[in-house]
């Protein structure tokens, strides 16, 4: 098979590995996203996702196909097993292709998609503990190193697509939407140039439509250049305008299968699967405004596994 895949966070490793032999580019991307949605030990996506302020798990997801620019998304939807499947189904619609809350759930039921109670003991324990803290302490950005799962794919023929899924900001207000279901912010795919996706603080990512901007730059620049420029410029802009900028990390993949990643964090992990090169975990770093990439070391991978909840098997 000749698909190239890139995905956010180490949590995507198993999904990308399983998806590499899949011939269909769209199915490979969706399959990789579903793998994370179905693992309750990753508290920022799908089953076991971190709850909103009411203790309920509301999910966002989006899918975009680069040949046609077809786009679908769901937001603030509960009880859906795999929101990425609903987003992909909606991308085939010419109208009403972004649905939220009960509308998204009703559509999923009509499509025969599986339902699930996404609350899970570990994430519920985190929610209960957070309620005992002050609001400032509880509304933190960190998800134990995890956030939105974003998967980008490029085929050997030059087609690209993108899929993203998340449970959103921990202790968010009911109905809150982040960047993930917003076209051009959470992801964007155009087979004329490439695909990009973002993870981090959605409210800040949306202020720059970062995924669209990266894809625009890739028409004339490498994915790595586009990622670094967009993250650097947007971070600088927000700091200048409002005095702060939340965590932002991005990935990109052009139609030739070349990839890039950048972050304004000290460290951001991502996964790349390439034909004949295998699947590997990479680390993007930013220090003093200087960006760098390196393969994750065996020690880094061992430390990651040791920090997962007992019995994860991942």
C-alpha cells in the first residue's frame, strides 16, 4: 500500500499502524481515528473522554476529503460511539453537513451508527476531583499529554483527506464547540496542495484558522515551513494582541506525501506512517522560538507506556 499517514500524539500509534495496510485512503484515516475513540484510557477523545462541567461527555469530530472539498462535522454530541463516522457520513451531504447536539445524534441514529455511554470510571474520577479544586486550577489545558486526535492521509495518486475527533476542553460549558468541528481551524484538506490539522486550545486556534492557513502556504512551501511559520506567527500575534496564547500544535501533509509538524509547547508527540519506512513516533519541540523535530527515543517510548493507567495494554 502507498498511503502516508500522520497523526497527533503518541496515542495514535496503534491506530496508524493498523490503518497502514488499508487500501482506501478515507477508510485508513477513519480507522486510525476510531482506534483512539474506542480506547477509554485516552481521556481527551471518545469513550472515556473528559466530561463537561455537568459530568457529561460531549464529542466533536470532523472529516474532510481533499478531492472534492466535501466536509462534515458533528459537535457537542452525546452517546455516539464513533463521531468520526457521523462526520464522514455528513461530508457526503451537499447541505446540512455540520450538525450539533441532538441533531447530530438523530442523524447518527438514522444512519444506523452505534451508540455508547461514553462516561468511564477513570475520567469520571478526574471530573469529581476537579470539582473540588478552584476553577482556575480545574480549567487547565493538560490532558496528561493528550488532546484532539487528528489524522491526515495522502495517497500515492495525490489525494488527501483529514479526520479529527475530541471530547474538547475539560469542564467546558454545556454545548461548547472548540476548533475541531470548525472547517479551516481543526482541519482542512485540499488535494491541490495538502492537508493540515491542529490540536490544543481551540479558542486560540480558531482565531487564526490555522489549518486552512497551513494548506494555503503548502501551495508554494514545504509542510514543515508552513507549520513553523503559522504556529510562530499566530503565537506572536496573540501574545502581542492579548498578552497570552494557549498551547497550539499542528501537523501537515502535502499531496506528495511530505509531512511537517510544529508546536509552541516544549514538546509535542506525533506519529508518521510511510510506505517502506514503517510507523514511527516523532517529537516536535519549541525552545526560544526555535523549532526542531526528532524521532522519539526508546526511553521516551518506555516512559510513555509506564505513565499509562495499569492494564492499558498499549
